């Protein structure tokens, strides 16, 4: 069964949300009201509502790093990941973990980057040379 993912979370400023998700990430804006806005997040639906963003802490052990939990993100084919990484670097995004290769030569080898939106919501973007290795162990 294939489906699209929907995730709704809080932000504190819809104009800044539009600048980041629409301008920096290049996501197409969907429906909106005075209190929320939807974006096409690489084929999935994000709904940002005005409110207090969720609390996070660096408690996720991945390799030699502690990553923010909870977090959300997406998986891209490596060429798309590389294009997005370049776009974020050009936008001078402050990375939690800069674009890097993880698990080199191992099953599940992947490129990854962690960053936050302007409200502190952590986002991870993974890149795979072959998407069918996402669950390799």
C-alpha cells in the first residue's frame, strides 16, 4: 500500500513559514487560512498551524552523533538530495549536522543533513543512491 504522509505541527509566524518552506525549501503552497497553511513537502502534506512549536532535545543516538528528537524529514534519491543540500547551503542554513555521508560502505549507506526551520522544528533529509536500500540491514 502506498500513500501520502500528512504532518501537522505548530509555528509562530505564517509569513516566515512561507519564506522558509516556500522560498528556501521550494515547496508549493496549498490551502491556508488566517491560522494555518499547507505545503506540498516533496509530495507529502505539511500543515503548519499557529501555536507553540514542540519541544525537542538532542537525545537520538545515531552513529557518533546526538540528533534532535522528535524530528521529521524525508528521503530523496541522491541527485535530488545533493540539489537540496546545495540550495540550503546557498541559503546559509545553520545546520545541526551538515550534509555528510553516514554508514559508508555498509547496508543502508546514506547521505544526511539536519537543520531546523525558523521555529526550531528539526528536519532530517536523507539521500540514497538507491531508494530500495532504505531498509537494508
